[in-house]
């Protein structure tokens, strides 16, 4: 059983990729699990989100893994976990989705995120926060820049990685590990432009709030 974590800053396309037919796999929507099963230790009122209970989530993933294992003997069993916290749950492979911070800012704005939340997430993406966590915690990490890709194209790439890891066909796997190795994405080249632009966006978002 191989556990895949599809992780990345909010807005990088994790849910879209996992729902895409091009991925075509069952997946665990961790955010839903957190909410539905009450696996949180509190609520962050400022950010409007739950504070996840990672111990309970780890336990739940273990149980699900055992259940799946019991259902099918042999074969290539896998589990896909989708969340910006998925890399904390001891996956075998972490696939970190990346998106240009400017693109991210636009998407999060459309999603109705607060100015503060947009800024926090854009900064986290610029500074490789999730990638660094994944590299520290997971043995195998892929980094996929989805900026120039459609949802289907991104999902196709993720599927290609999953298939290669499962088949264990070393040539393809090694080539993909090399192609998507951590460190291949670097937003710092765009740092100044992004900072300026996000500031502008932040200001205009503020104006929208004030004048709407
Ligand atoms: N590769 C992509 N190309 C264009 N739009 C995308 C892409 N990935 C995601 N989006 C859009 O960005 C928004 C956030 O995507 P979502 O999958 O919810 O991100 P996440 O689950 O990582 O927070 C959605 O409106 C989605 O349609
Ligand atoms: Mg999502």
C-alpha cells in the first residue's frame, strides 16, 4: 500500500486535480474528514478555519489503510490524500503542487479570501513553506509547477507520477523523480514584482470592501 499526499498551498489546485477525470482515482478529502469527523482541536476565528488534530488524523489514516488492505489482497493498492496538511500524515510519497504566487493571489481573491489570508498564502507559496515541510517529513517528494498547465494537464502529470511509483518501473520513475525533484520551482526570481503586485491587489481589495 502506497500512500500519496497531494499537498500544496491553498489555491494551487489540489482539489481540482483530485476531482479531475484525468486523475481518475478515489481520494480522501482531508478537509472534509476534519470537519465531518470533528478532528480538530479548536477554531481559528481570525482565519475562519479549523485547527486540525493531527494525531487523530494520523490514526484515522492508519485505520483506513488497514481497512483498504483488508478489502483487497494483493494488487497495487494505493491511497490518495488531498490537503495542504497531507504531508504531515506520514505518506510514502508527497506530491507538492505549486502555482505562481500572482496566479495564486488571483485565485484566492476570486474565492473570497480575506486580504490577510491572501497575503499569508502568497507569502507561504513564495517561501516554499509546504515544500520545505514535505522534504523534511517525507522520503519521496515531487514538486509540480501547475502554473502553465490546465487542471487536466496537472492531473495527468500527477497520475503519471502515481502510476510510475506504483509500477515501480525504475526507468520511468527515476526520470520523473528527476524531472519533478524538489527545488525545481523558484519564485524568488519574481519576488519584487509579486510583492508589489500583491500589495496593489491588497489595496484594491481593501477599497472593494470599503466601497461595496
Ligand atoms: N491548473 C489550473 N488552471 C486553471 N485554474 C485552476 C487550476 N488549478 C486550479 N484552478 C482554479 O483555482 C481555484 C482553486 O483550486 P482548488 O483546486 O480549489 O485549489 P486547492 O484545493 O489547492 O485549494 C479553483 O477555482 C480552480 O478552478
Ligand atoms: Mg482544496
